């Protein structure tokens, strides 16, 4: 039995908000806002310190997948530096973007602080 479906009413707004979050990260320094990076679960440690932008590694890595040419180049950049090809794809996209200083929205920004817990094997590497 097939059930009727329709797009989420909020999908366009969700994509708009996500793109704004990436833009906020990429322009944080220009706006005088500290930029922090790390794993997705680590940003909660920073709550209460005031305004900041947070570039979370896992969602960023997933987002790079939408850009096949960039995804290929950043993965190659990681592997050319001797890192294993079996590292997490999110991690390879994040590190490769940092190595090449390239994102889908412009240059990869230099963070003011990187905070990372050990929540998976790749984080420990």
C-alpha cells in the first residue's frame, strides 16, 4: 500500500538556515567573532562564553559530499600526506579542506580554538 507523501514544509527554510550557518563560520573572523572547530558534540562545552561561530567537523564533512570535485580533491590531499584511506570520510573531508584551505564557500578559515573529544576512533587519531 502506498501512502501519499509531500515535501516537508520546512525543508527550504532548513537548507537556508544551514547555508547561513556555514557562511557565519566562514566570515566569523571578518565580523570579529571567535571561530571554534571540533566534533559535533563538543560545542556544548563553549556555551556561556558569549557569541562565537562553531564549525562542526562531521556536518561539514557530510556537506562537502555535495561537491564531488572538491570532495575528490580534499580526499586526495589527505592521502597524499600519508594518512590512511580508511579514515572516516567526514574526517578526510574536514582535514583535506584544511590542508587545501578550501571550502565550498571560500577559503578554509583558521580557528581561534579547536576543541575535540574522543568520541570515535578517528577522533583519537
